[in-house]
C-alpha cells in the first residue's frame, strides 16, 4: 500500500487584512470591528487536533491521536508569532483522492488521562492548560482595544498586564453537573476543498486555510468596554459558537514541493 503526506497551512487574518502582531500595550489600532471598535492583536494561537481527510470514493484517513506523560501525537498548536507552526504536515496518508478535511479546534477530554500530559500538551512546556474541570484554552487572542477599561497591573516577577489590553481565552472541554460555569467549547469543523487533490508518494497536496478572527469578534458582537477579560469557559461560549465560521479553505495546491501561493 502506498502512503504520502498532506499539509494544512493556516493563514491568520483579521477580515481581509493579514494579521500583524503589535507589541502588548501598543495603542496603534490596526483593525476595527463591524461595530467600529478599534483594536490590535499581540497574540493569537489555537490547538488543532483530530485531523481527518475524506474523499469522494470513500477514502478516509484519521490522523493518529494519542498522549502520554512524555509525548503527544496528533495535537498541534498554531501560533501566529511562530511561522514554523503555521504548516501542519500530516503523515501516513493512504494514496488516493481527497476533497474535504475535518479538524477540531481545542483539546477534547476524551483520550486524556490525568497526569499524562506530554509534548505540546505539557503545561511544563507552556501548554495552555487551565485545570481538569476546564481543560485547555482552545484558542487565545490578546491585544489592545481603544474601549478596554483594563488597568495596568504589575503581577510581580516580571509579569504585567498593560492598560487598555484585552484577553479572550476560549476554553473548556466538558460540562460539570451542577456548575453552569463549565461548558464544552471544543468545536469540530469540516471544510470542503471545492475540488479534489491526490495524495501519493510523490504528491503532497496543501490546503490553504484562512482563519479570520474578526468572525469571532463580530459574531459575538464584541464590546470591549464590557468584554475584555475572558478567562473562563462560560464567558468564552459566545466566541466558541462562531469558531466554525472563522475557518475556510482559500484554495488547495496539488503540489509536491511545499506551500506556494
């Protein structure tokens, strides 16, 4: 049997504009919401997991997903400030024709044992883990907003929060009985390529996926004067409910040499 690789290239945007990160606390506002809220971005990142490819003739590939205390497989973290994370290479894809991709934004509780968090999921390596009830932050965005009332805070040890900043951390991996603050904000997204691409030993197609964070802010009707510090599952739900709108396939390449335009 023949196998190849498939690449997912995540291209982060704010509406029609390329996302360009600002220094934390910068009051130069590059972007604007549909409501006229001016803001910039200093951080954007998200976990991608459970990648699945499907084809028109019943082709099906599911990326291996596992986690132990020492490593994790099938979990990826896309960070805007690290270009090496924008292109996810999925290996051992059976040769064939594919026309759609499914992936999860966030980390599902399923398959994760307490204490066994390795690789990109390891809190000791800076993974975005809250706690066992709330799980992981699936998507985080931070920046400065003209209307944010955030005050400057010195947390000690070199940690500080600049004034006028905002932080929207969308996380939560399960509901907890009797506690409405815990909700599952993990979302699974399926995107059609609009065409077919072939995987073989020689052919490594690439899907160019646009991630538009403005869809999250406008979808949740953001008002930075009241919503500027989102650090709990329930508060992130209005944003999580628009994750499926934020991702779209821009185009696919049937190339064998990495990502072009």
